[in-house]
């Protein structure tokens, strides 16, 4: 999603060469006809069509990052607080681009800034280690007020046991998230669960066309050990593996998504209990979460009177905590 000078130049060159080819062919074929001028117009249309997304993203990246969004990230997202200033700037640019392009719709609930920013954070955290990533199959994120059951019912009489899902069939391209569970996934890091990260892990998995627990782009040296590991894990019982949610043993796809939650929420636990598994996850996501999250994980909540992590010099309660509360109210 990020536009670099190199990717911008590649896009510009590709658009120019394509447009020039169209114009050149038009002049060569219609030079004795007044219609050659139409080729120039078509060439210009193609050029700006190919440049549109890149130019839009460059514009978003140049815009200042809203203070309210910064306050929400500092207040709620441990991953963001753990990044260096340069990495935080990259994270902010990814948030701006994602929220400018993703359609997030509330169903029987309002979608406030906090919800939107946490959806964006959920999308960015799993792919932060990749230089270039596109959630090309994501059309819309639907936000339900709470967990829901069969038929997407969320009334009191329904059996509500679904916190989120990636749609299939006629709902292909749609993600559904429970608003309350999305928020609690970031504000309660002790539970080692984050439904937003879980569902976007399914989209990472789906990038190769199928949700099968084997994400696209992993190296050949990792594919074999990963398939072997999952096969052995799913054949065994989950008894005695209390640090891993039983839901992981449903199938290969859920095992990958649940382990993704652990990798970003409790890397210390995962590395200590299963160092081999941690290395596989580290290779797939191209991030060493234990290396930069472990210290922050032990103090996952910023104290009201602590210095604000944004670097303002103010106490947290008088800075980002106050700003985040104002935007949610």
C-alpha cells in the first residue's frame, strides 16, 4: 500500500510507456485520418487511469496524521507503541491509505473513529513486515455491535458465538467483525485474543486463492516444515496445550489464524513454549515480534500518570488518553 519513490517511478514509467504505445499506434494507423487525435485522448486517459491510485496514495501520505487517530493508536495499540518513530510514521501512512480505500459499514451500530482506526490497525499489523501488500480481495468490512450467531443474528435470543468472519460465496470480499470484541482484543492483551488480527490473518492466508492455513509468499524452506507441523498438531489432542486456544485445532486455516494472534499478542509465551513454531511464524510474517514487543507486553497498559508514549512530555491522562476519550464520546 505504501508508495515509495521506486514504486512511484515504476508506475509512472509503466503508465507513460503504455500511453505512448497507444498514441504511437493511433498515429501510425490513422495518420491520414482526423481520428488519430482520438488516440491521443485515449492515451492520456490510460496514463492518468494507471496513475490514479498511486497519485491518490501519495496525496494521502502527504496529509497530516489526525491527532485523534494518533491518540487512539497510542492508547489502545501495543504494537504501535512498540515501534520506532520511523516505523510509526510508516504505520500512520498505512492507516491513512487503508482508511481512505476501505469501506467500513456499521450494521445496527455506529462506526466511530476508534472502531475505524482499530480495524485499520488489525489489517496493518500482520503485514507490517512486508514491503508491499494489498488486500485486493477485501470489498467491505461490516461492523456488528456484538458477537452474532447463525443467520448473522445478534438479538438476545440468538446463540451468539461468532466474533468475526471472512465471507464466502455471495459474501466473498466481505469481512464481519463484532465491534465490542474488536475493541476488547486491543484493550485486553492478557487474553491472547484479537479478532481483528485473526480475521485479517485469514485474508493473508487467502491471498493465494484459498484459505487453507498456508499463506502466499512463504519460502520453500518454510512450506514443508509448516505443513508437517500443522499435520502433526491436528492429529494430536489439544490437551496439555493450554496456552493455545482449542479453536486452533478446528482445521488448518484456524490453526494459522489463532497462532497469528499468539504471535502478535503473546510472542514471549509462544517462543518459550514452542521455539520451533515461533521461528516458522517469524519467517512467514517477516517480523520478530518477541524482539520488540516483549518489553512492552510486560507493561501493556500505560499508567494514567505515566509520560505519554507519543513523546509530548505530558502525562498520558492529559494527552492521548484524553484525546482518545473525546473522539469516542
